[in-house]
C-alpha cells in the first residue's frame, strides 16, 4: 500500500467557493494534498464528453476533502476544476478517490 502512496507526487491546493460577506462568494483554500494526476486517453475523454488534451484523472487518498466544483492549483500554476468525484475506488487493497478534472488554465 505504501508503494502506491509514493505515486502521489503532484502537490495541489484545493479551494472551494464559500460565502465571504452577504451574497458575495470567493474561493477559499480548503487544504493542500499530494495526488497523482494522469492525462486521460482520447477515447475515454470522447466517451465522457470532455475536452481532448484538457481532461485528466486525479487519484488521491480516500479521506481527501475534495468535491465537485472545487478549484485545484498545482505547483506549476496549472488550474483545474473538479467535474466528478468517485469514491471509494479499489485497486487491490488500496482504497482511494478518483476524480475527473479539467484543465482551466
């Protein structure tokens, strides 16, 4: 199991829309985590209706606080939006979350 955790090499900051005052909302940081981000194959992207070259799969620990609509920013400044979260998923004995994310900028 620890060998799979070693694959989580991408550090991201997770932000979520929240009310700041009155009717105003803004993204506020929830947490930062180490995850694994993999580009999805063109065939899978077409099947889910994503954008080729901009749709990725994110793997993280099962207790990571991540939700649909969250904004993610990696160490290189790439910004992603979470479009789907599937949990739990199993890979052998390793229970984890899988998310579909789109590259925004």
